[in-house]
C-alpha cells in the first residue's frame, strides 16, 4: 500500500514537471529546435534545413494538444490512485483516452515522418505505447467489472 502511494506521488510529480515543460516549450520550441538543429548538424541554414525545421515544429504543435490532454488524463488517474480509487470506470476512460491520444500522435508523426525519417521513430514508439495502453485498459475494465460483480454478491 505504501509503495503504491509513493510510486503514484512520484509519477504525479513527473507528470506535473512534464506539463510545465510542455507549457514552456509551447512558447520556446521554435527557437530551441532551430538552435539545436543547427548546433547538432553544424551547418548553416539553407532551404533544406529550413524545411526540416518547419516540418518538425509543425509536428510538435500538431502533437502538443494531444500531449497536454494525455498529461491531464494521467494526472487525474494518479489523483484517483492516491485517493485509493483504482478500479473505477473513470480510470478506464482515462487510460482509453491516453491510448487514443498516442495513436493521434502516431498518425501525425507518420505523416511528417515520411518527409523526415527520425519522426518515424516517434511514430513507432507512440503506436506501441498506444497498443500497450489498450491492453492495460482492457485489463483495468475487467478488474472494474469483477469489483462491481463482487460488490453485488456481498
């Protein structure tokens, strides 16, 4: 019991920090990515690098709402866990939504990854996480159904 509370609290802190980082990046990502891309590749700006920068920045802003919504759902889920409300239908909904948001990011990065290959790695990762979350959602839904069934038999 104690370990679950500590783990959930730590996860909540990580989600809150991620939300703050996302908020900061909403205002600074273009400058940060331009600086990083030029520093990493060590080449001056040219039409190709400008096209890549626009593509990645566009993908980031396309994915940002889904990232924000996922963080919101994860925070709500973790707050429920901290309140010892684990096997409830609302948590099934939160996990399901995060899975759908992962698939949305996978689609965005798939489309943009066709023009800039490294984004396909993000597509694969978010697609895999989305699938794992669907499996977890099904397990959680079964646990909720069992809990409700046991409450009715008492």
